[in-house]
C-alpha cells in the first residue's frame, strides 16, 4: 500500500480521558487552553474506545462548547467526570456507565453497532440535511478525512450552512492518503439519498472509528473529525 502525504485545508464558510476528571457536560462556557481541550477530549475517548470493543462497535460523539477566540478557533472541550464502566457491563450499558456522574449526557444505540453520545444540547440541523447524490473519487472512498470533507462540501450542506449562518473553522491538515488496494476498507463510489448524519455513520462503520461532531458559539460553527486508536492514544 502506498501512502501519499498531502496538506488539505478545511475552509471557512461564513454565512453561507480508574477515575479521571475530564467540569460540566452542558453547553460549557468555560474556556480551556488548546492543550487542555485535547487532554479532556482524549480522556473521554480513552474510556469510550474499549467500551466500543476497540472498533468492533462504532461511535458518534456530539459535543457543544464555547469557541476559543484565538489562533485555533475551535470548540473548547470541557472537563467531564468520566469513570470506567462497572465490571460486566458492555455495549450501550458500558458507555452510559462511563458518564454516570454527568447529568447532561445522553447515550443511545442507533442501529446495529452504532452508539451515539450527546454531550449537552447540540444543534444538529445541518446533520439532518439530505444529500441527494454524492460521487466519491478513489481517494475519498479509501480515506476518511477526504470523505468527511466531501460530505461537508455537498451542495445541499453548503446551502443549509448559508441559511443557518454557521461555518467551519479554517485549519490545515497534513494527512496520509491511502491509495486504492484490494482488501482495504472503502466507501462506495456513489452515496445517494442520505442525511449528512447517515453519511457520517457510514464513514464511522467503514473505517471502524468514532466520528465527532463539535458545535460551538460564538460564532456559530462546527467541526467534524475522525478518531481511531492512533489518534486516541497519540501523545501529540
């Protein structure tokens, strides 16, 4: 398998982790530093990943926080009181138990093997937008980041973002691109008549990971990213 490294930009469309403290799961108004935000987020993911049987089940996280108004204007991930699940609990029950001390967290199983975790009251209007036809190039079929970018840039999604007056923060990504090869997981070449949320479910199921949707204000913006073991246990 050949791996190509490319730099992609997510553009701004304006108008258009024993027990560990990881404090408030409601829409959080407490801003933390970028490094704290990453630590808080990974503390949650490091409990969630084993509860998902290390990718045998897939996860979706929906999080609402305040936007950091600095050079990295993304959602500030608040500290949550997360704990390991009680002995003997698996699946949805284990995931719920991780958040047993948090009042503003909901967990549900949405279809076979997909577990949704909502942290706070998260606006999801853009996720309900229906995409009529999405044609994926080979690099988008075999790589989750390009696939997510393609979903976000579907015409129906962009039109809805303009109406909702929400945007995506701009940031560069340096990522490896897997070239198509037999045996590699991949999305179909064409995806039709799905909501944005359903398309992201498909990404999570295909690449066996957790797709995170973070919404923050002000300004109103969202970001979507993919977390697997490589990201969750990274020290960067």
